[in-house]
């Protein structure tokens, strides 16, 4: 299991940067991470075919290390998702995802079908 060397929170840009071994840097928009939250509540929403509510203005307000991953705390109060290192590593292979000005997103599972299958 790969473990990141460093994680940086860029609050102004609303990006979480994960620095993996080998010099690979992954930058993920906070809204995309909120949409991809692996908690049971968010998974259930996605399995119903609905979209996790995450506008472009959502931000990460806290990060708590959990040994096998990291817990992200979002500005909407959601704090139930623990992102295991393998899950974050899987997100690393995603294409760059633009954040629309409208703040509306497609379903996370339609954007990332392999994530839906893995969890």
C-alpha cells in the first residue's frame, strides 16, 4: 500500500494536493472529494443514482490522519468519510475534472465508474 509523503490543503484554490512516492503529485478539487466521499451515507446516495450535493463553494475545513487514510471534514459539516490511502490512490488515475461555474456536477459514479465498483 502506497502512503503519501505529504498532503497539502490549498484553501484559496479549494484543492487538496497529495504527494505520492516517486514524485507524483495529485490535486483534487474539494467538491470532487465531497462527491466521492466513501462513507456509507454518500455511497447509498450514489447507488440510488442520485448525486451527492457538493457545490463549487464546498471546502475542506479539517484533515485528521487515521493511519490507513485520512478523514476529511467539509464546510457543509460532513465529516463521516475516511479516505483510505488505496482509495485516494485510485482517484489519482482520474482525468482532470473542471469545476463548472454553475457549481453543478455530474454523478460521481458516472464520472468514476471504477470507484463505484470498488466500493
